[in-house]
């Protein structure tokens, strides 16, 4: 049993390592970061749903071509909103009045909700292929209605960042693909729970 667990773990580490390398290659033209990231999550979805032995490069290339243009509206919307929060935070960073400090903390809370929504947006888009505003709306609903699942996702993200900080070499090798695995797995759980709630209403 222990030997099987070790082999399973090593298999997934190798798979994530290879996927991370392919993702970096497809991200080299900076403008392709968005579709490459969506594609990485799509490949992980196929591993979980279909066949874990799928050839990474052909599968990645096929999925990349399929969602190349479709992923940009959602990706750009997420980036623009993120920039808005970043600018607001920097403007209020040096505030010292009670009102502005309260506003800064309010923006911080909204920024956490935004981050969770942004993480959910990829699995929601891959699952339903909605337009960008519907994708973000559904992602927001999942983030708000599934607080525990959202909390676990954020903790997973923090653990990956901690891994990179403590073990920089090893962490960088699986940084992107490990985050994509967390997003895909926990995002799927959040969507299933939300759909069950709606079905029970």
C-alpha cells in the first residue's frame, strides 16, 4: 500500500512537472498567458475525467487552439478588475484618517472575494463556456455561497506560494501546474455543491 502511494505521488509530480514546462513554453509570448493558463486547467480536467495517460503536448496544443480566442474576454475582465483593486489599494496605502482606513479594509475584503472569484472563473468557464460576464457572475456566486470551499482554495494557493518561498527550485518547477490542480479540483467541488443547492430549492 505504501509503495503504491509513493508511486502514485511520484507519477503526479512528474505529470505536473511536465505540464508546468509546457505551460511556460506556451506563455513565452506574453500575450498567450491567458489561453495557456486556461488550457493547463483544461488538461488537468481531462486527467481527472478521462485518461491520466494523455499525451501532454498534443493534448495541450489541441486544447490551446480550441480555447485560444474564447478565453481572452474572461481573462481580460479578470485582469482589468485586478488592476483596479491594485490601484485603489496603492492609493489608499498611506491613508491615515478613519474613513480612508475603513475604506481600505473594505477594499481588502472585496479584493479577497475578487481573488476567489477569479480562481473559480477558469473551471466555471471550462465547464459551461459562458460569456465573460456570466462566467464571472457564476464564479462570484460559487465564491460567496461556498465560503468553506473558497477558504480551502485560498489556503491551497497560500501553501503553493509558501512552497515556492521555502523550496524555490522545486517550487518553481511545479508552481503553475500545482495551482491549476488546486483550482480545477476545488473549483469542481464548489460548482457541484452549488448545483446541488439549486436542485434542492
